């Protein structure tokens, strides 16, 4: 098999799942050159060359790529921090290694407010009602608060978001994070003290994640996934970077009609074409977008856009790609990515996290050890199971917890129920002070989503 060198720039999010997808290649022998913020056990074991760069400074990453450029064909990253900092631009300029991610100019998640303005231009109808509050435009905080209160009264149930990416943290939703005007204003003031604030009308519906690959010209849609952002079961607790996700055996989620999914795909592709402009746009290469959508009884709205795949949603998609992932990446570089074949199987991702993750006023457990041995053994004997360490680190032969999501476990099977059972088995094989949202892709949650969508359709006469 042909050897191919792959640069992996990792914040210990979904990089292990990327490496896992590459390792399934039957045509290539991949060699991994890994630059990451801490020694992740899976990435470390997989790497030909491994270097820890704690802050993932783009110049240090570029120096690492330049040192090994003769052996590297392309690079990927799992972190928007690298992308929004212009990481692709710097690495390609300094080393010549092509990166499969968007360039800085197209990293729209740097500003949630700028996203809304972009959508007004290229994605008509995608925005909920919104307003931007910029400290530079108000003489006093009191003036900003007064204007905010007027807008909040018009939309009745506001959502407050910091302008800069916060991976769910810092976002406040009426009815969940505040329920009175006093609480709402206090939340707004806290976010406003750190910079520009985006305030939106809360949209009722069912949420999903839309992801797409591109070579800069072609737009290839991935199967639709559902993300679970809240820390606790029943969708309670704080917003997190995602506790898990699922996809069904069909391209669309079970609660959507095929015609509704086709409308989403057509609208997203049309918006991408307008964003791209004429011809090919090399700056739009890789998993170019991850849109959080809210489906209502009268169409959908885009809640936010990110410049790379979702952390758990990407894992769900990678697990069900049938094409060779190395070939897919080469086609993205060549400008010939016209399609990707995905299996007609379901996948369910569950994240094991520190017990206090997303729970206020709990003690940190970052010095605690966990044991992945049994889970890896189960993976070796169970077709369709993937165990991918995330925010954990190896020290002295032991694996220690970080402060965020610890391990993602994905099960792939013909049905959601079977995939969920396999994922749960993998989670239960982990040892240590961990917890998991066990309601992810559960029958009750699937039924609730379907019934809610039917209710919304009836309300709108759809």
C-alpha cells in the first residue's frame, strides 16, 4: 500500500476519530504527524511523529509542518481556534503543506454577528430576528441595556450570545438560563462587559446539525445529525460543546419528512454557491460548514455556523463513510470531490465526561485517572464500535482526565436502537469518575421529537 503522510493539528476533540477513519483505509498506509495540546493516548499511539504544543500557536505548528513537509501530503484540524487564527494561511505559507479547512477569510465563526449579516446577503430567510449590541456604539452601558430591553420586549423570548465563539458557553436562552427581566438583564450585562453581543428571537422547533464537504467548487452533503448540547439528561443543565449525537439510516433524521430535508439541502447548496461566487474558491476546502438548524412547522432557521465539522456530529458522520477517507481528502485537494458514499446505517455517539462537567459548583477532577483498557478490548471484538479519547492525557503510562469531554464512543448498526446499545456498551466499559447522558438517541427522545414536529406542522397547517 502507498504511504501517505497526514498532518493532524489537535485540541483533543475529534482528531482521534479522524485518525480512526484514515486507519480504515484499504488502499493507503497512513503516517500521522501529530501536533496537539497534550499527549492524547490514541493520537500518541497512532503518530509517526508527535509533538505537544500546549497553546497550538500557529507559528509553532507551522514550524512542525515545515520540518516534516517532505513526508506530508495534507493536513486537518479539529479545532476552530486554529482556523479562526488563520492557521491554514500560516501553515500553507510557511511550509507548503495544504490544509483541508477553510482559510481565515471564510472562518465566519469568528463573529456570530457577522454570520447574521452574511446570511442576510446569501441565505435569505435563514435568520431569526436579531440585533447586535456593540459597546463601541453606545456612550454608556445604561443606553445599551435600555435598547436591549426594548428589543427583548419585541421578541418576547430572547437568546443572548457572545459575539466571539464560546462553544455553547456564555449563551443564554429564555426559559432555561433566565426567566425574569432582572435575570435576563444581568445575563446581558455579563456578556456585554466582554464585548459585542448578538441577541436573537428564540425559535421553537427541533434542532439538527447540517454538515458539508467541499473542494472549493463542489458541495457534498453529509447525513443529517442530532446534537445534544445540554450537560444533563432530559436536556437540562448548562450548554456544553456537545454530549453526543446520532444519525439514522436515512440521510435525514427520523422526525423530518424527506421533502423537508430536500428543501434544507437545496437551500444550503444555493447559499453556498452565492457565498463561493463564480468558479472555484480554494479558501472553501474541507468540512466547510457545520450549521446548527432549528426546524419549525414553517421551514427552518440557522442558529449558528461553524467553520469545521461538529465535535460529536463529525464523529457520527466519519463512522459511516464508505469511501476511503484518504481518497476523499485527495479529491478535495484536486477539486474533484463530486460525491461521498455513506452507509445506510445509524450511528450514535456518547461522550463520557468528568462527573462535574457542566455542573456549577462542583470540584474539578482533572487529576483523576481513568482506564480505557476494557473499552479498547471491546472495540477490538465488536464490529462497528469506536472508542476515541478526547480531553485526556497520558502521563507516566497512566491516562488522566482533563476538564472537558473525556472519551467519545460511537456505535454503528443498522438501526438507531442497535447503534445506541453498542455505544452504551462501550461507555460502560470505561473505568473512572465519568458520567454519560444515557438518554442520547433514546426511544423516548426520538418519539418526543417526532410528536413535537407533527404538532408544529399542524399549527402551521403544513
